[in-house]
C-alpha cells in the first residue's frame, strides 16, 4: 500500500504532511484506536481541537502507535471562546497536559468569533490579538512548533498580520469541490499562509453527486479520493475525517492525477446541500 506522504514546508521552515486525519465527532474513548490505526497505516498528521473533547484520546493514540514522536505532526485548536490572554495561555497548557505531549506541532485559533456568535458581524479583533499573543508566547517557549488560525476571513487575518509578531502559518477553512473560497485562498497564498481544507468531502454530502461519480469512475477511484486529490492539486492541505479503517486507508491512496480539463469541470461544480449535517457550525454558521 502506498500512502500519500509528501510534505509542505511552512513559512517558518517546519515541514507538515500534506494529508492529515481529521478527528471531529470521534469520541474520546474511540479516537485512541482510530489514531493508532491511522498511524499504523501511514498517516503522520493528526488534527484535533479542544472543542472536539478528544484531545486526551488523540494523545493516547499517538503514544500507542509506537512511532517516533518526531515523525508525527499533531495539531489542536484553541477553543473559539478564548478571547483573553490568561484564558488562552491556560488553555494551551491544558491541551499539553491532556494530550500528554511535551510539545504540540501546531495550535490554531478555532474561529475568530465564539461559535454562538459566528459571523454575527463582530470580528473580536482585540480578543483575537490577545489569544494570538498567548499562542506566540507558547511558540517562543517551544511548546508549539507552529501557530495558525481557522475560519478566519481576510479582515481577521489582516488584524493578525498588522498587529502580531509571528505570522500565521496556516488558515484552516471549509473548502471542497462545490464550495471553494477562492479569494480567501488567494489571499492566504499571497501572504505565505498555507490553506488547510477541512471537510474536503463535505462530510459525505458530495458522495451522491452524479457528475463527481462519473469522473471518479473515469479515474478508477472513489468520490472521496477524487475530492481529496482535487484539494491537493489546488495546493491545499486536506483533512478528511473518518473513523472507518477501510475509508482511512482509501482516503490516503492518491497515486493518480486529475487532468486540467477535469480540474476545470470540478471547479465549476456548485452545491451547498449538507443534508443532516447542515446544523453544524461549519455548515450553518451557528452552534446548536
């Protein structure tokens, strides 16, 4: 089995695997085995968050894998509600303690707004700078190897770029075929910020798209593989989530190339029907 194992180099020189495993909605008691299995299958990049409630299990999975810690890249996210320096600093230390790790490879602000106020118009500029200073201090102290943001719009990024001391290394956003924030991606690229694509398979909502199924059949791959490869060819870092070992393995089998004409066809697809998942913040903009 050949797993996709290429890396990007962040602007601070840290290498980050181009493909990561998302762990959203995987319970803490289940995620340990999921992470250990993913690492056994060749994954070297694991993504979690304080809000997921499974950091401890991810840490156990990392240790259970037996793979040298230096060969793994672990990301977690500072809860969106922490917009105060002292709160954020304490939360960073809490993540380290929960995960049982000496350092975290990358920590990012989960959202510029608390989830209850997501996209309500208040950008929380002062609060995000306070949280960012906490990340910067943890980065300087060696607790974090890289720092970044998630769900940040251009104006939110500009606030950090203008007033922070360390530039964000990544901006993790919802990005997939049918919903590509191209202007934001271009802004990120112009500032040396890597775009990470969460939910690259739209949490499964795209699997029934007939046009995508036809193209996937053409390449002899699944719709999920086609979607993940599309993100990679766009220069993004996809973070497909799965707790199913077979799906995890399939999602990393990406030894094919989508031709230019089909990339154009896929880029033109538009859809935003997330079905039963539309209530989640990343799709609806609101927290239940």
